[in-house]
C-alpha cells in the first residue's frame, strides 16, 4: 500500500525567504501529485499539481518531481505570514481516484 | 469556485449512538469523497462515490457507511459511534478536467467528538 511521508513536520521561515517542503512516496508507478494548503479550521486548497518529472510553477508555488527518487517537493517563493498553514502532499495514479495524503508540514512564516 | 458544504460543523455524540454527517455540492461533480484527518495520519479515505446510487469503500471503511442518494448529497453514517471515531471529517467533490487529471474541492470539515 502506498506510503506518503512529509518532512519536516514543522518549519519556521522569515518573510521573504524561500520555504522548501518535502514529500516521499513508496509506489514508483504513481504519476499524479498534488500539494494542498490547509489554514487552521479550514478545508483544503489545492496549490499545484504535477504529473511528470521536472517542475511546475503556479504563482509563488513550485513543485519539483523526481519519480526515480520517489520524491516531490514544494518551494514557496517570498512566503508571507498569510502562507502560515499546514501543507499536505497527495499522491495517486492517473485514473485512480484514491489519493493518499501525507501527514502534513506545518509552516509558520514570521514577519 | 466549486462549493462543498458540510453539516454540522461540530458534533458531540455518545458512544453507541448514531451519527450522520452530511455533505452537499452544487457543482454537478460526479465524484465525492469522505476523509478523516487525525494528527500524524494526514487524511485517510473512508468512502467515496462515482455518482448517485454508488458507494465504494476507501482505505478505512470499517465502522462507517455511506449513502449517495443524489448527485448533490453524500452522507457518512456511523451506526454505533465509538471514541476512536473522534476526528475531523472532510468531504470533497471532484471534477475531471481531462483523462489524467481530477481536481478535488474540499468542505470546511466537521469536528466530531464521541464521548
């Protein structure tokens, strides 16, 4: 069964510094990767999706995928205090509706 | 932006009682999902549905039933609630943009406490 692990568990960065979050998965046939953000007490907001090796940029959010290394990362450029939230990695296979989520990284951005 | 509405937002139940969590989406999405979120586990899939009348077991279906009476509504039912089912429950609906992609829209969650 797919295992998705995120690191670090929590991260504090200064406003304007790059924030980097990591996600590893166990099933090398996975090809559908999402990063979600969850503000406290709220639902999940999708930030970026990526399906092939390389990078995908959506505004200040960039996902990097290396399937050979079973690794997908999220980089947040110029983070702001409003980006403080829990970030979740979700992995599935195309055509398979069952996403497996990581436990999340809690990001705090300080002014 | 697609809207997914969950009710109630908070619920306190007693052990052995019946609990029904409701989810409504008004965007004509075929797929709907129920997840629970617990510290250290992320979101885990309980049940999902491909359309009205269909329900499928997710990864942790034991102790839960689901009902999809219409395209818009998807309920999660705990017939005999237990304290281990204390959690935050999220409903999501999905729209397929192409054959390789599906976007999920999440509700705000229901916090359930079973005493």
